[in-house]
C-alpha cells in the first residue's frame, strides 16, 4: 500500500513544479494606456488599462488596479499577467480628484 502513496506524492510535486515554472518568468513590463477611474473604500486605488510588453501575454491589453500616483505612459512591472481586475461598477465620490 505504500507505493500508491508515493505515486500520488510524485504527481503532486510535478504539478507544483509546473505551476512554479510559470511564476519563475519574473516581472513583466506593462505600459499604462488609459486611466479608467478610482476604486477602493476611500478611492485610494486607481484602475488603469495596460498593454503587456513582454512575457507570454505580450501585446495583451488588460485592466489592473494600482495604488499610488499613476499617469498615462508609466511603466508597471507586473508579477503576473493572468488575472485581470474587475470592472468598476459604480462611481466613487469620496476621495476622488476629478
């Protein structure tokens, strides 16, 4: 009965290795194309549209949430390019500078 457990452990470790291989690519540059709006409880997060400039998703345009000052043309270094931010559904009135 011990050998089947070893097979399961080997399969799990192989799955972990596959996941970690995609993460080891390192940060990927992305250029801010558009500032969409402010979000967060107090409006401290800015949602932007970025164009990925490298990695597996080269050329892909996606939404990301950014904390801190940001403007069009800035370059962000993204740790991952698989997950996209949700769309802002309502207008934030507190903490906005529009």
